[in-house]
C-alpha cells in the first residue's frame, strides 16, 4: 500500500536498519521505544491487522521470526504484543508484533 508507513519502510524508503529479515518479514527498532529493547516484526505483505489475516502459514512464520530475532540478539526474556483495532491501541494499520525486553515504560 502506497500510503502505509510500514510498507514504505519495507520498501527501503527511509533506509531503516533491519535487525533481522527473512522471506516473510522484516524486524526493526520502534521509533518510540517503550522498553529497553523494543522491536517490531512486520510482515512484508500488507495485512491491516490480525483480524484481516487469513494465512496460518504467515502467522506461524511471524512467530518463528520472533524466535529467530531474539535468538540472534541473545534476548532470553521478552514480551510479545499485537494490538488489534484502534480501541486496543493499534496506531499503524499494517500488522506487526511488538517484542519488548528489559525495563518497560508503559
Ligand atoms: P501499534 O500502536 O500500532 O501497535 O504500534 C505502532 C508502533 O509503531 C508504535 O510503537 C510506534 O512508535 C511505531 N512507529 C510508528 N511509526 C514508525 C516509524 O516510522 N518507524 C518506526 N521504526 N516505528 C514507528
Ligand atoms: Zn503496509
């Protein structure tokens, strides 16, 4: 989607550093971190939210990407969050999984 900030990041428009990437997803640091470590796992395919995801394989690949990333960075304890819908705090309508670790400020 052309007006989606995460699609633009995936497209390389802002030269965002990917801490990890694979065929299905990219992982980058949250611009406004709410923990010592705050990463976002974002599928390459534009899906608005978990409610619109009808691809079990992709869902599994995203969780596998969480594991790959935390293993690569040596993160042993972490929290994963998916905000779904505006009332639940979703601000960017391109599905993403938050990885939070260390001291959390929220
Ligand atoms: P949500 O509230 O939708 O679950 O999370 C969206 C997250 O994306 C927020 O934590 C916000 O700080 C982050 N974010 C929004 N715009 C950008 C951006 O342009 N770059 C990066 N790296 N993170 C962003
Ligand atoms: Zn998008």
